[in-house]
C-alpha cells in the first residue's frame, strides 16, 4: 500500500491505523498515545480498516480490477494543493512539519 493512500482517512484514524496496523502496538499502548480508552482505540482501528478498504475497493485497480486507477488525479490534486512537491513527488517539508506536530496543532487532514 502506498502511504499516500492513508490520506483517505481523517487524522485520528490515520494515527490509529499507523500505530495499530503498521507498528503493531497493543490497544493499551495505542489508547494511551491517542488518549482514548482501549475499547475506543480498537473501534477507531476497526473503522479505519473498513474505511480504507472501502476507499481502495472503489478507487484502486490493484484491489478491484473493475475500479479505475485514480493515483494520477489524486497526486495532481495534492500538487495543486501544495502538499506534494512536483519535482520530487514527495510531500513538501511544510506538510511534513504539519503532520509531525499534529498532536499540538490538531489533525492534519
């Protein structure tokens, strides 16, 4: 999965998904980081998985051969929005800084 795909999730879902699915932290540790109860962490993770799957099923030809590939359109929109540097096709340093400081500045969605 391309990490940019995670942008279909809101900021909190993205954080919970990364913690739970990518880093494999327990619901107790994840809940402490996100400042929710473990049961809420599991619920947010479950919804994030579902939302990500639904997004991919409708928008990714690798997951569903009948779905159109939208990577080009999504990337173009991120470039136009100033989130992606068109020369490197990577997130801009300003956007990366915003994501890194999310716990103090609010969701980066």
